[in-house]
C-alpha cells in the first residue's frame, strides 16, 4: 500500500463519520462527503487532509438546502403556511416556524434531548394535516373554527420539525470538530431553501393570478398536501407498530 491508498466502496452515502485508528496508536476522525456512486475511505494519515472551515460551511449549507428541497413533508408544511397568510403575516409565521425548529434542531443534535424519530415523523405528518385544514377553513371563512394560525401553534409545529432536521443532520456523520459549524450552516441551508421555495411560489402564484387560476391551484395544492399528510401518518403509524 502507498500513502494515497484508499478503499473504494461499492455503495454511496449521504455522509458518514470515519474513525481511523493508525498503527502508531493515533486516532483520526473525518467526515465522509455525500456521494451518489462510491465512497473513498483513506487508509493513511497523509491522505487525511483537513477541510477548511469555509469548505465545511459550504458543504453543510448545501446539505441543509438539499434536505428541505427533498424533504417533501417539510415542503408540504411550508406550502400550507404559504397559503395561510401573506405579506407581514406570512413572514411572521415563517419566522415562528424557524424559531421553533432551530431550537430543537440544536438541542437534539447536540444531545441535550433524545426522542425516537418514529413518533416525531408521525407528528410531522399530523402537523401537515392540521395546517391544510387551517387553510381550507380560512378559504371557507370559518376563522372561528381555526386552531393552527397562531404564532404559538406554528412555533410548536416548528419544534417537532426541528427534531426531524436533527435526525437528518446526525445521519450525515458529523465529525466532532465540525459540530458547531455543521449545526449553524445546516440550519442556514434549511432557511435558505425555505426562502427559495417561498420566493418561487410567490412568482408562480403571481403568474397564475394573471390567468385567474390562482384559487383553483391553491385548493388543489392544499388538498394534495393534506392527502399526503394522511398517507404519511398512516404509513408511519403502520411502520411503527409493525
């Protein structure tokens, strides 16, 4: 073997933490990057080149954006928030959601709270159902029956979603010396992804308004989000007790 020897795995990973014990009794810990084809595992100290803080920050910023982009349950919840309000009210609700999930993301990722992910995923699905119900009640002008448009309720939903984000971040295999950077920039990535999604929805709905399709698409979108929430809730409850 040479100093640049690596093991090429036949599988891919979202990320992982590698703890390498060298024959000299030295122990080194590094994060393996996301890969869609193969993971390269270094075998020598000389190959354990440490990433700069900027590179680590960019990597976790991107991971946060990917997670919100591919996390359909989180997107469904934000979609319902988008239809629930507009202008400053929407900004306030998004901020409340951000406050909630930032708190539990940090606490759970750093190990201050430990909650199994299965019931959390069920609660996330239920939060989508309740938020979709809220939007439909607002559309039907039955505001007195609405229960989820208050800031406190949205913060509570954010607390639940934050536990899901923490689970996703842990699965990336964060090295000990990257804990704070990964937490900070993963959260930034989630927020940035939300803002991109909301900005895209604002443009899309403005275009639909010109052809008077806005209300129809909104109703279809909300029913779709609520239906997915029901499906995910049933699927996750079944998996939990299987």
